[in-house]
C-alpha cells in the first residue's frame, strides 16, 4: 500500500524547510529524485535517509534510473547501457541479450537499494519504433516478443537486487513522434492494432510488476482522453481485462500532455477518477501545492 496519493520532488542535495513541511502533508506518499539531488553516494544516502524519517510509515523514494540517457545518478554508479543495446545483442544471441538485461536490472536495483532508494520507474515496455524520439533507445526492442523477453529478464534482475518493477508507458508510447513532455501526442491506430502490438508487453508482464505508469497519449480511435485520464484504458483494459492488481502511477501531471485535463486540481481529479492511485507532480512546486490543496 502506497503511503499517500502524491509523489513530488525536492529542491536540492538536502531537504529545505519548505521540503520538510510539504513532505509532512498527509496526502504526500513519496519523493521522486532527479540529477540535481545527487552529488555523491554518501550525500544521496543521507538525503534518502532524511526523507524516510519525515513520516511513519516512511515516504517512498523513487527515481528514473533506466540506463542510457535516462539515468539520474551517474558518478559513483555503474553507467548502464540504453535498453536498445540489449535488443541488438538479443537479435544475434537471444540468451546473451537476456542474460545482460538481467544483469543490468540487478546492478541498477542493488546499487539503488544500497543507498536506500525504494524503486526505479523501470522498465520501459514501449516498442522501439524510429518515429518516437522520446522513447527511441529507451525501448528494448521493436517487436512485442523481444520487449517481453528482455524486459522480463530485466525485471528478474531487479527482483534479485531487492527492487519491485514499474512498467511504462501503458498502453504504449512508441508509435507517436510527439514528446508528451512538451506536446500532446495523438495515436490514431485502432484498439485492435494496439492490442496486437504495443499492449502485449504490458499484458504479458503485468503479474511481474508492482506498478504501472500510463502514457500521456491520446489514442483517438479509442478514447478522446489521454490514457492516464481514461477509465477505458485504466479500468476496462488494465484492471478488468488484463487483471493488473498493482499501483497505477500517473505520469507527471506537470507535462504538457496532461494539460488537456485542465488545471492541477482538475488533472488530479481526472487521474484519480480514471483509476490512478498515485499522482506524480514534478518540478513544479506550485502545481504540487495546488494538487495537495485539491485533495485536502
């Protein structure tokens, strides 16, 4: 059970008084860390320990530590290759590709757990298509089976390292060119086409995942709302059809892809109504405060 509804960020290398105050809000459940929060292994360990002591039960601490270009902590941590690297190896030697993906998952998880970080938002389960630069080499493979096999290996490695897995970006972000951080991507494919391709890794790996993060993408032939605000995607498909029982994390409500739902209060209501359990509000302290006020 997640200890609160909102996951937000903190300012720097140590907690400020404002950070401590907002983290005590009863609706806050966790902290997501970024590169600005990291200077050294010992500094990070101290920061995470301080976050854990703010509340009882402890707030959870997370990070995006996928590898490649999305790795927040670098100096003092193993430089992990992008997921697509394992896909290239897998094409020539499937067993070696899966072995290395599992090893990377283990290293990532073990290193983060050694400093107290509870989980990473990983792995990416999107298909790797050339049109999506925001996904690009973050995807393990271009085929559903390749993603399933490599991501499953990565998840097994994470589990050996003492960390649960969170799959993203349900039901698949790889078929659109626009970046939902700065735009509102629209995927015009039919549900049948999505179901046969992009949806497969999420469906096949759902029982291996502690959490799932939906995409800020509109699948216009299916629903007018982005997946993270869509009861069809989160309730009818993810919960009922797939049978996912874990935590649904919204993607960052500060992203442009979330603006269609309205202001921060409206975004929070829409995401929760659709079925999200935890709301991420990142790099926008004002937005985080407005979200918390709307939930009080």
